[in-house]
C-alpha cells in the first residue's frame, strides 16, 4: 500500500519563514521526579531552562542528542538560549508551576480519556523487550508491556505524571542509531484529516506514512529537519514507509483519526488546556519572523489564543489548529523572555 495523498496541500498558503517543529510541551508536578526520569532513564539532555519567578513557573527544554555528543553549554545562559532557539530538531518542554510538588490535590491530566486529544510521546529503541526490562528495574510502571494487548512488541510506560510514553522498536535495516533511546514521537488525535493534514503541511511538514486500521487511521508527519530530500515519500510502500520512519532520529508528529468524527458536528477533542484537564500544553514552531508567519496563519481561519503583541510576552504567538490545539509561534534565534 502506497501513501495516499489527500490532494489538499494547496488548501493553505505555506507559512512564511521556514517553520520548523521545535517543541512539545507537557506540564509536570515535581521536577525532582520528572527531570531524572527523562534524563537518567530516557537519556535526554537538558539543553536550556527559563525561569519566570514573576509568573511563578519554570521551563526545562530537553533533547535527545546523538550518542557521544557532549553538551558543554550551561542551561539558562545566553549561549544555551541561542542553541535552543536555533536547533533544527524538536525539544521536550517541561513546564513546572511553583509549588505543585507540595500540593497533594494537584495532578495533571495525562490524556487518553474520553475525547482527550493528546495521546502520548514516544521513544525508539533497538530492543523493546530489553528496554522495558531495564525500565522496570528502574522502577517505571506500565500501561502496557510488550506482550500485552493486541499489538505485540511495543509498550506504553508511565512517566512520573502519568503521561503515556510509548516504547517502539526502531529500524535497523540501513543505519544504526547508537542511542539507547531517542525521542521519536508526539501523538495527537484529530477530528478531520482533510483539515488537519493541510494545516500542518502549510507548516512545512510532510506525510511520511499513513496507515488505515479499519476504524481509525494514523498519519505520520515529519518536519523539514527530519526529512530526507532524496526520498519521495508518496511513492513508498507501507512497509518501506514504516521502515524509513522508524529509522528517523528526530520526532514524528502522529495524527490519529478515529473514523466518523469528521461528520459529527458536535464532536470536539479536549486540547489539554481546559480547567481540570490540563496536562499537554502545545506544540511549537520556530519561524524567521513571527509577525509575517502570523499573517499567513491568520488566513487559515482558526484564530489565535494570543497574537504576537497580545499579553505580557511580546513577539510570540499561540495559534489554534483545526482541533483547537495550541501552536506556539516563536522567532528563530529567540527573544529576550526575561525582564
């Protein structure tokens, strides 16, 4: 089965300024638990941090660096800021609101309940069974172990906040990724692929694989930094596309469509920012010029949570995608976030 293109890429003009998928944001309750999980257990590196005491929150940005690459910058410095806002890859942004670790009633919503949009993040590894045994020794618990359920050979672990972390086997056919784990996916559910796919294509993403499972379909999109310009992904068989996808080092955006939602006028996913359901926050793109990019995004008709000059933090924006997920638009090279 070859990738069936939807012939809708021209629905929106391309967002100007070479947009690149730069982050996935999750809220965390206790950084003393979440940071060691993602660094010591999942092998990520803190590449930067931003502290906003005037707003009572702090951000950590983590990335999977190629095995053996030494990160010598100090998070929180200008040099680290410059690195963060110029990376071609995708970081995991962990947001901590001061005091949540001491609030026994505070618990973030991990998704995967009725009408939740956010599903999971994922990490690739050579051997899912060995990796899960290693995670279990480290005290990690599981929603699904590799031999449980209908889909064998993949697993879903819980992070300290209860977010699902999929453990997936990477491809070994052509090249080997030396990292034990690499950050490989963010999954969001969508109502209508004929709206969502063109939206993300306008942000420079490419459908590298799609698969129909009868009652649902998955669309896997890669940002420009992960795409091999020598490959015409639309010509690949499903086996070829799956293999190619599993060998990518950078993360994939997986959009999951449960068939029939597109014809239900009353159906709407929760986006992770509603009262009582906060957990997943947004994904973000860096662009050369936030104002120019937003002029293009405005024509799509889905609106903004925050315009570039709105609020207290000028020069960045939060747009809505067709499902109401927040899309942060931020300047490549960064901006002065601290007063």
